[in-house]
């Protein structure tokens, strides 16, 4: 999927059943609205930037992004981006951790145990990006994705041999693993459920924390209050489901525990800048062009 957005979101894609990998291309025009928030995935994620200027927030702290940089985030690690209004584009690659357990990738697993920001020497930038472009083309055309996985392996070898790990410039308390550990029971619930219905008090109790302390820890990690993030989490899954299924807007709104379809549509438009129906049409149009 080559995605150009009129309403921005932090790519809510996931690995489809039967797939070992997902590769998508994302691009935004100059001054086109882009929005991301602190989030995590169930899978490993690599982002290969083409054009970019901004900041990457992750467990180790924060770093400044430049064109051709690569960022890696392991499963369940929170991360975020704050990007400028300039034109921007990247390839996003997601795959399960079990890929590192295969013979083909086993020699690379030690490098990719923690989140990283890698800078690529000039001599290898075009080569690495071309490999990822080929992997993306293969992903879109090859039903079994064997070629795209082989190309990903080659890209990771280049990263291991030539990538320079950029140290975090500003350590942040929200990046601390110890803080994430404190609310891990609730993070697991968010990971497994598309709609979390726990009250703040119930969520705090599951983590054996007082509501006030839980609230402070949660906001320090996700940069939103617990109640705000509950809604954003539902909308994130709504965007994913709109792009991957034909479920009706009405059913989706009730499945995700919105009070009614009108409330869901209003919240979705506030978050993504367009109605759910318009969002789905844009995604389906991109899929159709991709398959043409």
C-alpha cells in the first residue's frame, strides 16, 4: 500500500493472517497534516526513511531524524515521532519476533534486541533504499513473500555492518523501562483488546498502584491521560479495521463501545481529519491502484 493521507494517522497496519511480513510505503506532501502519538505494536518494526526531519522518541530517549535514517522498535516498546511540516516519506516494515529465530535471520538477532536509531553512510544510502523498494514491490506482487523476506535479510545485514547507532540526545523519564514495567498488566490489555473498558481505578488496581500514581505514570509514558488514550486506542483499531474489512460504520462503532455511530464519527474525524467512510474509501482506492 502506497499511502498518501488527507487525514493523518500513525500507520495502523498489522500483519495479516498467513503473512510473515508487512511492508508499506507512506508519504505526506509539504504542510500536509501528520499526527502520531506514543504507541506500541505487537510486532517488530523497522522504518526506512526517504525524506524526514524531526524527532524520534523511544525507550533510550530522543534523537534527531535525517533523510535515509532507519529506526527499529521491538515489540511492545513505546515510541513516537514529532516531524516537521516538510514533505516526508518512508517504508514501514513489520514482522514477528519469531523471524529472528529462523536460520536465515539468527545471526542478526543480537543486534535487534532493543530500540535503535541508525544512520547510514552516504555510500550505502541509495543501495539500502533500493533494496527496501524491491522488497516493497515484491511484497505487493509475491503471494508468499519469500523474495521480500530475503531482501529484508539483506537490508538487515547492511544495517549491521554499516549502520551507525545514534545515542539518545535527551534522556527522558517516560522512556524508562521501569515505568513501563509498572503498568505492564494494563499495557497487555491494550495489546490484546481493541476496546478497553476499564475505569482508571480498575486499571490502577490491576497494576497495584494508586489511581493518582497510575495516572501520572501512564501520562508520562503515553503523553495522554488514561481516558484520552482509551479513546485514541479505539480509534486506532477502528482505522485498522476500516482498511482491512468491510464492517459497517454502525457495527464498528458499537463493537468499539462508542455510545452511538454519530459519536464515533465525530471522534474519528477529530482524530484523523476525515470521516470513517472517507478514510475507508481512500484506503480502498490505494489498494485498488496497487493491484491494478
